[in-house]
């Protein structure tokens, strides 16, 4: 991933937080014959041996074959993103030499894959995923809320995938390369557009 120095983000805690806040990611695998991509929700486990991504996908999905063969995986997590209008920049009124851009947050994880058929592993992964997603619900749903025989039947149609991360990198393109005056103006513009998530990421100091 192209990462100019101003936009690099390598702090592990920041990258982990972004993954957990935006767990729906694109899993990409490649062989000499094809490139396959699927969108999956991931859970992140931090272990003594390193960070591990866990997910599940349909057993009938063609990507399972690539994963079973130990294909290298690229997982793309997309965080907040927003268009930045050049009309917000103070420079527009001074010299007019400004153009539109796009601010965004992205995390890329790479690693070797392992396919898991163990029902107990799958139940644990489903529980971790839904517990995180259900947090804040008035009546959080759990796997135990569904009939056991129904869950067992559902498990037969999916497989688990585990990716031991060997490379994790982020890119935070949030106007760091602009003057303070421009950064304040962009934050104000995003806030006025209701994009407080992006506005809050712009460094103002």
C-alpha cells in the first residue's frame, strides 16, 4: 500500500482499534489462475504469539479451496471516509490553487490462512463476533438464544478461517499535510456536513 510519510499509521493499538470498530473487511486471495475477494466480518484475537483474525464463510464459497491450499491472504479494513471539497480550504480564497481530495482510514493485514472445520471453534468465533456486534443492544442476542439443533444445522454450511497476521499497516489520510488553517477549515466543513467521525480524526494541533 502506498503510504506517504504524513499518512503512515503503524501504532498497533490504533490499528487494532480500527479493525474492531470496522470489522467488515474484504478478504483477498490470489493464485496464478485467479484473484478472489469476499466481504466478511472478522473478529480479532490478540495472543502471546501475535494477532490473529478469525472469520467464517460458506462452505460452498470457491475461496475456501484457495484457503485450504494455504494461500496468502490480504484483508482490507475500510474505516471512515469522506470527500473533501476544495472550497473549504483557506487557500482557495487566496490563490485558488486547490483541488478536491478524499480523506479516509484503511488498515491492511496480511498472513497465512488456515481453514477450520471444528464446530466448537466456529461456535466460539460466532459468539465473539456477535457479542461485539450486539454490545449496546437493549436485549443482546447470543448464540444460545437459538435452538441448539438449528445452530448445529447452520454450522454444517460454513467453515472457519484463521489468519495469523505477519504484516499489519495503516493509512490515515486525514489532512495532516495541510496547513493548520486548512485543517481547521476541513474539520469545520466535515462537521457541517454531519461527518463528525471524519472531522474528529483531523489533527488540529
